[in-house]
C-alpha cells in the first residue's frame, strides 16, 4: 500500500495514514461484495463530488457496522430513468442499527436510523440512542477520511430526527460537527 493516495475534489488527502490508522482491522463490503479499502475509498470519494451528485440526482446509502466488518450500500437516486429506493440496495449483512440516508442534490446529507415501521419518538430506547449516535459518529468519520468535505452540510431531516428521538435544539451543521460531537452526552464513544 505504499504510495497509495487519493485526493478528494476539494483537495483533502486520503491515504494510508488517515484510513488505516483506525480501520486497518476492518473488512469492507460495498454493495454486497468484499472490497479492498482503496475501492471503498474511491466509491465514497466519487459520491462526494458535486458534479456527480447532480448528474445522478443524488445517492441513497445504507451502512451497517459489525465488530470487524463495515458494510456500505450505495446507489444513485435515479438509474435508467427509474427512481431507486433503499430496498434496492444490496447488502451482504445488515443489522438492527443500520443507518440509511441520502446524499442530496442540494449538497447536503440525510442520516437517519433505519427503523422502518416504528414510531421513532416512542420506540427509540436509551440503548438505541447510544448505538445510533456511536454509528453516526463512525459514519461521519469514515465519510470524511474517505473523501467527503468535512463541511458537507447535514440537512433538516437529520436534525428533525435527532429532535424527535429526544435531542431538541441539536445544532449540527456539518459532518465534522457530528464527528467531533464528543462533548455532547448523546455522542459518547462506545468502547470495548
């Protein structure tokens, strides 16, 4: 892996020091297939490009995190003139705490827990809040390390979901805000 380096469209360096320092022990999966870190990095970097986002109408994504595996599913919002849905995304493994979201054509990101059919305000336990917050921070960290501008904006839907699950007045404006939110008890890093 020596000499491996990719630069995002904003000039942020992505390479072994950033990527492998915390994620070397993980196996990565993209759309149901095990992939080298470089391939996942290229895929994430490409969906952060403003021109690509507009051309594809945005992107849908899912993310699931396991102790030694990170699974991503990414799909353009429109394929062959047809609107896609999260259920069209192929994942090798998914768990109860998966995150779904959108890379929106207005250059914002939507990040929400995938608890379809549940009333978020009533059915979001303290354990679910803790786990979702940990995964949100992990997702933000990976997206930034793999090519997203740290200032990529979080949308109103994400802020609304955070408020609905019991965190009113949340002021996250960007991915970096989510990644660095260690002072808020909602975003405490799970260890062990």
